[in-house]
C-alpha cells in the first residue's frame, strides 16, 4: 500500500469542484478534537445557545440545557410539524370555531372563513398568530392535543431530548418547555426545509382576509432588516418566558443559529454574537462529495488505469489558524488487477486535525473495467467455435 499525503494547501482544489451537502454525522455537539470555540461576545440571557447548523460546532452557550418556557418561539416547531405532515400547503382550511378568539397575538380569524395552510403559516410566523397556530393544529391533527404529540415527535427527530410541547402557540403552561440547545436543534432541522426557510425569511406579505379584503403582515423579526445574511427565525414573549429570540444567518456556507431565552436586548445581543462568529469562523469544505481523487494503474485491463473518487464529503467550521492544522491522507493500493467493478471500494481517506483523526471515508472506483485477458480468452473461444462449425 502507498500513502499519499495532502496538506491543507491542497484542500482548496477540492473546494473548487462543487458545493454539495456534506455528511458530518460523525460530530457531536462539542467536537472534542477541535479546540473549544470562543467569540468576543456574550449575552445577558437566562439561557443561550449559538452553533453552526451545518457542522454542529458550538460557539457560545449559557445555561443551554436548563428547561425554560419559550413563548412563541414554540411556533418554529409548529410550522415545521405542519410542513412535515401536510402534503399540500395550498389546501384550503375552513376555520374551526375552536381557533377563534385565542388569547394573545392574533390574525383575527373568523369561524367559517377559508385560508390556505400556507397563508396560515405566514400568519403564524410573521404576525405570530395564536389563532393561526390553533387552526393549523386542528386541521393537521384534529385537535391541539394530538398535534402536540406530533410536535414532540418532530422534536425527537431533530435530536431535542429535553423538550415537551402541549400547545402549538407557546402560551405558558408548566408542561410546555424546552432548552436553548434543543430549540437550536429544532431550528436547524426546520431550516433544512425550503418552504420553512421561505416563510421565516419573508419580511412582508398579504394573505387572505374577509369580505374581499387582505391581511397585511409584517415580520416581527427586526434582524431581517439589519443583520447581513439573516434568514429568520422567530420572536417570542410571555411574562413567564421573557423576551425570546431565535435568529439565523448565513454567510459563505456558514449557517449560524442563535437562541436567547429571557433576554431584554435580544435583537442587539443576538446580532453582536452572530457577527462575532462570522468575524472569526469560516466554513471550509475539506472534502467535496463525489470528487475525483486520482488514477490507479490497472493490470490486465482494457485501459491502463482507473479513476477513483470520494463518495462522502466533509465541511468544518474553523478559524484560519485551525484550518492550517488540517491535513488529508489517502490510503490507496499501488495498482489494481482487472476486472474491476463499478464502485468497488479500493481505499480510504482520513482527515486529521494535528495528529487526531476526525473523519474517515471510503474511496471507490468510478468505472467498470473488464480484463484484457478475459477478452482474449473469449475471442479464442469464439474463434474455435467458428472453426468447429
């Protein structure tokens, strides 16, 4: 076997090929091999959690696993649960009387009026309508209670294990709680959905109203107008939860989700934290999925060599100094002998931070190549067969 060592200067070659989604499931929240992340910003929030939704690297946390009320940031889970469970967002919903006159923020639904699921989602996420939340829950699951069960299943899918929902709007209830970390995970899960991203990043929209009129909605998230790259997500407030904000921003492949719970200056502090992350950290595509690696000499083949490639890619969120400590090592045979099948596993690629292995992937052949010797034998068989006949 031979080992080919490529240091970080060659990583840029891979980054230029294509930008595809990366399998980074090998990483836990702490990414223990990498140095602990740090930024020059903090929060006065009772609980906070800030991480990269793509690679999972945590930049800041404060009481991140404390269970707390989260007010209308609940509606992040409501929206993605509806999107996951309703096949047609343009389906018309006839408003049930149980969704009329709900306490708190409202889009003033009337019993019997008709709106699409999509319009209700905009009313949910931009105006924070508690009546819209209830209407969606009843339409999607038949009752608020059954819909809360769906929300808890959504939380489990997102990896949120310290959360419990009992309603779709976030009004205070002792059994309705989450943690800053769980809420960040649910948000990261939701942001993978294009419909969700479209809705929460919308600044203004008009939706169906009554008597031929429209409802004009403006997003309550001020960061959409002031923070570079902001893509959402949701504000919230109750007397028990305090001021809550889940925000997200993207720049150059880095997607930062910031959760602050019970935070007075929630917009200002969230913007400061997010900008501090972007000032220091960058998303590097270390390995591009489905990228060519090299050619391996082929013995007895119809061609002299065969190309091999990486199937899984890797992205890391790093400082420039950390990036300089990344190196890649390929472990490949000196040669292969034909015949060789398509996608035959022939080697591995390892990514190291200093001397610590942080990722290992397989290398496969790109093509199928027959043996030249087999071809010659077949020719002889056919030739002999024709002589005999």
